[in-house]
C-alpha cells in the first residue's frame, strides 16, 4: 500500500511502541489512544478508537479464501433463502428459470461483494469506521445504526425460527415434552422459551470469543450444511422415483417469465443488501484480495448454482410426490420417518441457523454499538447488549405481525440501498481507493473526515431523494412492479446524486493505519 508521508510530523520509530502488545482488553481506551497517538504522530480520539474499532495489522490476518467460502456455504443455504427460492417455483418458474434467476443475482453479488470486500482488506477497519469516510466521523453513526437496527431484529427472529426447529427435535426425541408446548407466556410456550433461551445463550457465548471464534464456527458449520442439504435433496429425489417435476401447474411463459426471472435475480441481490454494506467487518481480517476473490467465487456463483440445483430437486421432487409446493427444507425434515435421521437433520438446521445469525445479524450491531460507545463497550460487552435487545423485543411477536415485517423492517431495509450507493461512489469513484486511515480516528476540525461538526451534509442530502423513492417503490401498490428493483434504483440514485454534489476540493491522501493497528484476532 502506498503511504503519503505526514507533513511536518516525524514518525515514531517502529521499535518505540508495540501497540499489538499494548492492545489488551485490560488496557484502558485512553491509554490505548495515548499509545496510538505516540506511534502515529496524530492525536487519536478515545471517542473514535478502541481495540475493536482499530485497524487490523496486515501480519497475522487469518481469514483465507476458505474462511470466506464457508461464510457463503452457510449463509446461502439459510432457511430464509430456501423459502425465497422455492417461492420462485410457486410463482411459476421452472427448473432452468430458477437457476438463471439465481445466476443473474450471483454474478451481480460477486462483483458488489468483491468491491466491498476489497475496502476491508486495504484499510483493515470495520464498517462503522469505514462509513466515516463518506458520512463523517459522527455521521457514520447514522449508517452503522441503521444497519445494526435491522440486524438486531433479524437476530431475534432467526433465533426464534431456530428454536422452532429445536422444539420439533426435542419432541421427536422425548414425546412427553409436547405437554410443555401447549401453554403461552408472552406469546411463547414453556418449551418454546426454553429452546429460545438455550439458543440465545449458545450464540452469545460464541460471539463473546470474538471474530476468530466466529471464523472457526463458520469453518466447522459450512461442510455440515452442504452435506445435509445435498442429502435431503437426494432423499427427496429417491422418494420421487428418480425424477422430478421441472415446473408447477402455473408455469409462466413469455414476458411474464422473463420479468419474474430478472425480478428474482434483483431480489436475490436485495436479500444481501445488508451484507454488501458491512462485508468489510470480515474482510478486514482477510489475508489478501486474492483470498476475497477466491472465497467469493466458490462461495457465490458456484455455491449458489449448487443451492439452486438443490432447490429445484426439493421443490420439483415434492411436487411430483404429492402435488404440493413446500415452503422450506424444514417442511421436508418434519416428514422424515426415521427419528435418528430427523434428529440429525434438525441438528444440521440448528447449526446452519446459528452460523447465519452470527455472520449476518450479530457482527453488524456489535460493531455499531462499539462505535457508539467506544469508551464503554468492547466486542464482548456489545454482543451481550445486542443479544439482550434481541430478546426483550420478543421477536416471535414481530415475526407473527406482517405489519412490523413489511413496514418497519422493510422500511429500514429500503434505506440500506442508498447507504451502499453513497459509500461505493465515494470510495471507488471519487477517492479511487485513497483513504487516510489515521484521520478516521481524529477529531481535528481540519481532518479529512470531519466535514461540518463531524457530519458530511452532502452524503445525507444524497440519501434523502434515494430513500424517499425506495420507500415509495416498496410501499405504494401502484409501483408494485418496480418493487423487486427498489434496492438498485435507490443505490443508483444515491450514488449519482452524491457524485454530482460532492466536494471536488477534498484533500485525497493514501495513508495506511499500520502504526495504530492491532492484531486481527480478538
């Protein structure tokens, strides 16, 4: 990485301070900032910097191409994604059409996630810090909290859905437990509460050990999920007599077919609209850009085609068996006649859901909270705060309320497209990848990312029309045909507006953060 010398500042000798050794949880944030300030020749603010928000050292990064591949091996095969893809079959798309829709989305995602991932490799910073580049050192709170709020709600909902699978498994193993599943306490049975709290604790314990433990869990879960889903597909194929129905009774043709294919591809990207924002939370610990590309290539287009093939076999096989369209693999699992195989399949689904929750719905709010209170919250404390919020909102009630899902979570989700558009336009089109990492942690009014009192008004202005249009497309019935493309429309509008109104007089420097970086493992 090219580094611009700091004008008028004599850099501290490399041997003068070992920030890596100093960056221990027992070291206070103020002390850590003093050490970082001495090492960099800049004043590093304790309101912007701590051990979790600091850049990661290039040496010692552990996320390889396989690590990134296992992220997608888990997330792509989530129950929610299966429900979405099987829904395409229900809408009238046949086997090859579903594969084409997913393929279109996969190509777009590969490009978007690679661009987002490269930002993390270069700077070594998490998304809340990365967004300071575009929104300012204080305005970044807007971006990170929006992303975090969506994730907290979905963390609770996904944990609830996993607890339903756990209840099925427990009742299959001990039928007498069914008696504990008939009452209701705040909307959940006794068995439901026990299952939810157990899974809630398991996830919090894993996250308490930091990103390195998450990496290890994803690596463990990935192969299990791929083998399990493939096995379920093979079982259905055999049960269907060795052939499947390639389409349902309402097969689409002509223009309707092509519109649904491209709408499906666009929605496939929108599903990952949250993840393309904060992918740098993971790639900040990647060993190289090549690792990101390799992991993304095998994890997105290749893995998604495998996912699509499994979807086609599951949906087509079950349709041939009894003429019904399943909603998710859990529908098939519940019909497995052998108790042992049913329990093993349920365990695999639990492992999967936890893996998806950790990467997609836990990391983002943890970093958002750490960024909000860097002097008081580290990764572990923020994890418990985030998890507690996910519990007290009683997520099963949210999930059972369509208005909450559509208007609250859907509305917040519609705002993530504009965020992505601003960040990408700023980083790639305006700055051409030049970032002064040290100034991301500076409160100096003359700093590159201070803007006006810590906020970049141009970024906020660019978001307003894009967000308004995204919300209109999402919620106005007359615009329903455009709804699948809302994420792209909003991201594109925000990117164009920001590019047009941005300040071309900004000082663009490329300064790495190695002098204030810490080891990538928590």
